[in-house]
C-alpha cells in the first residue's frame, strides 16, 4: 500500500457553519508533515473525514489511494490518535491494546512490542484511568502503531509530555518518517513542529493557506533581513544604500538591512573601511511565520 494521504476538494458544513471549504493537500511518505491552523480552521474535521468518522459534502479523502471505509483491517493501513482520553479507564493499558489488537487479528507479541517502543513497559499492567496525560499520549501512539501502518495521523501528540517526553517524541516521529511512512501531526506547539516536521500544511477558514517545506516558510518569513551593529552608523547606511540595499536605523548603533545577504554586507563594509561589531541574518521562528500567515483567519464563520 502506498504511504500517502490525499485530501481533495473537501467541503463540509455543520448547520450554518462552513467547516471545510475546498480543503486540498497531500501527505507524502518519508517525512513528518505538520498540520496547523487556528481553532476552527478545519484540522480536526479533516482528520475525521480521512478516517471515515465524518462524511464530506463534497470532495474525497484517500489513504494509500483508497477511502478509509474500503480498508480491511484498517489499523494495518493507517494508525491514528485523535483523543488520548478515548479509553476505558478501568482497563489496564496492555489490555486496552490487546482488545484493539484482537479486533485486527493481531497477537499479544505485537502489543508488547509497541508498549516497549513507546516506553510504557513499567506501567502497562496498571489501570489506564490512573495514567497521566503524557502516559495516555504514549498509549494512544502505541495503539496507532499496532498494525505497523505506513500512514500515521496524530492530533496534538505533544500535549501532556514532560521535557524528556518531548525529546523522545520528536526523535520518534522523525524515525517513523525515516522508515518511509507518511506522518501527519496536528499541533499548536510551533516550537515542537519546527524541530520535528519537514513539511507544513497551514490551514485557515477551512482551506489551505500554505503547503510548503518548513525551511522555505521560515526563509520567506525571515524576509532576508540583516541586523548590523556599528559605531559608524551613518557611514554604514550610506555605503549599504549606495550598493542598493534598503536600510533603516533601529537604534543609535543598530541598522536593519534588506536586499543584501549578510556575507555581502560584511564584504562591503570591509572594503569601505566601516567598523562593525555584529552582522546577523534574521531568522524568523516557525511561530512568527505561522502568525503572519494566519493573522486574518477567524475561529469560525457561518455559511451565507
């Protein structure tokens, strides 16, 4: 089975609220794809449509080229974590996984394997109702991995994890993608996605706002700005403006430069004999890039 998720032209209304308005994107194998947007942007609805939990009014959603409803033993095709609290609290974590495994024709050996993978061995026989949120996240990820699927969809998997857990899941998700799987991760934690995802699908108002690599999105948001610190501000500004750069004084000894890369700024100032103490290319964070893209998005809107 091909490791892809294909979403094409999804439209979905809930009463007067237009949740999806032509949502279209593809999740490719071999990388972690971040799925981000404001509350009400359509992320959860899209994931539910992919998993056959909601029916679209228009469009299609395919896993490996097939609709979810046609998949036999679906956990071997796509694993999903949408709600870490979706479990029977009186049931032990291992028994929760055994129940799911039995429904898919999988044995206890695979259950114990995924428990080890997610680091829950010491708590596997405890009641899941006593698990912390972070432990429930690990249990949910174990459930998603039961069928060794080529496609994974995880909604807010970073929630509730302690710092050690954050480090673990970043590496774990990257390792799953490196095995050739298609990994879709929805999250509001931009700092975690910046260190985890290679690609990003940004959505707002039920449609795709950007579908690009994380590196390209950050580069665009950075805007080619360079910060210069110098004791000869006026001379530096004159030399840089003469070379075609756009310059602006932001403090007595600080200039912002656009239109010239940092290495050209250094070379130009050196040739001109202008002293400087720092030349630094501005690198936007993923959070800054995301906020710029989604600043006009609203939490919901009613269909006209």
